[in-house]
C-alpha cells in the first residue's frame, strides 16, 4: 500500500490504542468521541485487511500484525512530530552557528560594530562572515542561499514573495565641505550648491544617486567631479578641495570631530536614508535566525 492512500491520522489512533489498550482512554487522549474512534479503527482494519486489535476481557489485545506495526510507528511518529514542530532549543552560550552577511562599507559601519559586540558577549561561539555587496539589490544572493542576511540601503523597500525585510535605521542627509570653504562663508543655498562640484558615492558605479534624482525632479543637475564606491573614503576627499559631498548625517557628525569639515543642511528635499536588513523567509523560523534578528532589532 502506498502511504498517500492512507490517512495518517489513523496511525496516530493506532498508536494511542496500542499504548492504552482501551478505546475510551485512547479516544480521550486524542479528544475525540469513542464513536469517532471506533469508526476510524474500522477504516484502518479495512485498509490493512487485519483486525489489528481483538477485545479480550475488555482489553484491546494487538494482533501479530499490530505488534509489528507498533515497533516501526514508535520510531516514526516522534520523527514526524519533530518535523512539523519547532523542537530546536537555542542556547546562545553554546551555539556554533556561522552567519554570512552581505554589506557595503557604510552599512557595515552602521550595524556591525555594535552587533558583534553584543554577540561576542552573549554567544561567543557564533561567527559572522561579511562579504562585500556586489549588487545594489541583494535579493538574488538571498534566494540562492549565498548569504543569510543582506544589509542594503534603498528608498523603496523591494517586495518579494520569498524575502522579508525590516528598515533598521532611518536618517537624514546633510552636505559637508572642508572647513573655511571660501564659497560657503554665508552658508549653503541651492544656487551655491549647484555652482560647486560634487563627490558622488556609487557603490555599484551607478550614474545617478539620491541627490541627482531629487535634482532631476526640479529639472536641475549638478557637476560631479569625483565618483567613488566608498562612503567612508569620500569625506576625506573634500579636505583639500572645494568639492561638496552629501552623505547620511550620522557619519558626517561622527567625522566632524575627527577631520576638519563643516556640515550644512542640504538645500533640497531628499528622502531619508534607509538601512534595510533582508533575509530569506525559509530561514525566518529557525531559532538561531530568530535570535540574531532579535539582537539586531534591539540595538
């Protein structure tokens, strides 16, 4: 008999009756009526062409066929139960999972220093492996299981039937220039912004960024004198030039205490910077993944 021809609930009933040797007690365990249990037992007998249990002195005594079946089901039913229930117990102190992250330099800078500090104290045997983000949209890496988590920035969160995401950080942009920039003594307005040359950060070589898109809506454009893939390198390029750079405000504020730059409100409307974290839905329920996500969201 093929397994798909049999209602597996009947095997659960068989197991309960074999253990209790009483229809009433087995029915009570499964929270069904004795009538429904007896009907199920009748179906199983018919399917297997065997009496399976014979009533003797008010005890349901298993036949030889039933005794043989019971030996296999005693092993199989717990395995089936484990397969459909989350029985894994996560212990942060002893877990040895390794997680692979995809990230750009700035997304690494934003999240990983604090995350690794937390993991190192609570789960010292967990390892993180970070690879450089090679694509603007990391969904393919997640769908192919090449990475476990992807850090990305987007102003439109991608929709996917297989990928889940959360926006972990939102912040505004600002524009930076070297201290004592001769053209900025009176501040930074849009005309001055457009009259000066700029640094554009393009991790994947794209010819248009968030600033260019905002200007395009006004039918304006800027002169980009330098294009770089690294957000963290870019601020140092304005120190000995008259170039402007528009970057997330958090990094600009941190750098302003380390290098001679000045910060200005960007004189046009730009959507906030988003740092999104992506993972594959197939991993979402795993205890170790749940724990990592909890640590990320708690920071």
